[in-house]
C-alpha cells in the first residue's frame, strides 16, 4: 500500500469551504434551538469560521448566503475576513423565501417574477466582484406538488432562458454552479432534480457553468461515486456540498452517517483528477448543526473529509489496476478495502503537529475558551438563523 509519507504533500493541498449558515441557528419545522454564543452578524459568523481554520488549517474560506449575509460594504467584509485569515468564497443566491416565489423563481410563468429572480442573481454577481468570489451557486426550490399543477416542459425552457441571462453577466474569472436536489420543498417534481438535468443546463450555458453535487440530494441507495466519475469525465463537476444523511436532506456532519460512502466518493474524485489546487472542483460543506455545538461540528466535519481523503489517497492504484486487469475481483476489492480500513488518525495527528497545528483540533478548540468567551460576550441582539 502507498505510505502516509508519500501522500502527505497532497494532504497539504486540501481546502474545504465552510458555509456561513452552519454557524447560525438551524432546526427542523418543529423547533429551532438557540445556543449561547450563536453569532448575530455575518462578522461573528466569519469569526467563528476562522476558528475552524485556526485549529485545522483546512478551511481557508467562507461561503455567503444572500440576503442572509447582506452588508453595505462587501469590500470591507472581505478585509475583515482577511484579517482573520480567511477569504470570502462562494456566493449562494436565495430565491426561496419571498412570497413572490411561491410558484417558482427562474422558472416562473410570470416574466416579472422571473426578471426579479434574475436581478437577484445579478446582484449576487456584483457582490462577487466586491468579495473576490469565484463561484455563484444556484440552488432552486422551484417545482410543483401535484401532477398537472405546472407545465414541467415549459418550466425547463424558461429555466434555460433565465440561466442564460445570469450566465451572460458573469465576469471572465467567475463561474456558475447549478445544484440539483430530487425533492423538497416541492414534492411532486423539482425543476433541477438530478445531475443529468443540471448537466444539460450547464452544458448549454458554456465552459464556466458546472454542476454542484450536494451529497444529501439523492434518493437513498444512489451510487454517488458513479455520478462523480461521470461528471469528472465530462469536465463538468464544479463543486461539492458535503454533508451526510440517513433519510432525506438531513444536512448532518459529513462522514457521520456513512464514512465508507465518503471514502468511495473521494477515491473517485482523486481518480478523476478532481483533487488538488489545479482541479476545478471546490470542496464545500453544506450542513446544519441543530443539536450539537456548531464550531466543533464544523471542525469534526473538515477532519472527517481530511481523514477519508487520506485513506483514499492511500489506495494502491497500480495494484488495483493490475487486479482489475487480471479479473481478480476479490483482489481488487481487497486493495480498496485495505486503504479504507487503515486508521490514519495517529499519522494525521503527528503530521498536524509537525506543521504547527494542534494534534487534536477538537481538544485544542475546547481548551481555548473561545466558546465560553463568545457565550459571555454575545448577549442581546438577534441570533442568526435561516432568514437572518
Ligand atoms: C437546501 O436544500 C440547501 O441545503 C441547498 O443544498 C443549498 O445548497 C443550501 O440550502 C443553501 O441554499
Ligand atoms: Mn447544498
């Protein structure tokens, strides 16, 4: 098997973007629990995100969600983040919370509503100019609940037209990533339900339009690593929203529900050239921490991705190819499983220490007193959550 020393330089290249909304309160339709110290502003969310990077060295950027993270001065916000050692990353649009979007946004039958949704994305692009962000991420809540409710074919034509209008406004260094999700909030049909639909739209747009794969957005049992392989083959995998799920879009900590699936996904990412600084694939988290502590939840998440990346890098690809070519089914499977079952945690701890990072980032953060300090300081105001 490949040695840890051999893969260490590649581990140093890992960067995972954090979602600003992971630091705010979140919950289910039954209850949103508040927690002492939850940020009230985007500045406080960024400060919390910077903690994750300080203790892991893995999370140099933070994604914003507009209008939740709206400010007057985005260039100022960029400098504020830079002072804390992080960059502003992907800008997420939001066309799912205004009354006007009840029956759709970019797909809406009414051209006035469609234009409003397009204008929102143009504003997001202007924000990207100020923040220095590369990616505009579009996830649409558009869809219908009942057969016959909408003209699903007409909606595809309108979506294509709206996406063109947005794509045309991107700067030369900017990209559009289109996220798919098979259901929710719509329950009968969703306008971008699967990777194929997302692919069809981004392929029609051009080179700087790519697919965003959220690991929680598939039907149970879907072979996600196959989708990864296919999109990389087609040159259209733009980004990941990592999280894990037991049932639907649970948005739990990545690698918590099914570490083996995360390993298989990362193996295909590496195999397909989707890993490393020269790859077009952005690694992001899209999670909510409803009952667990948020900053440690994010620390645990990036460590889980790092750990499974290390295991995937350890796969002896030559031995695997030889076993596959020889028709050695069990041998090939064994090569993969040997890497998966390797406990890389002690080696990673040592490697972190050698780079001036805490060997155990979870323990180091807990011992820092940061959580207690912000809990004492952040009194009053409105804690951030969905919609704030
Ligand atoms: C809704 O499902 C969602 O979780 C999507 O995955 C987006 O990426 C995220 O919200 C932020 O808009
Ligand atoms: Mn997502």
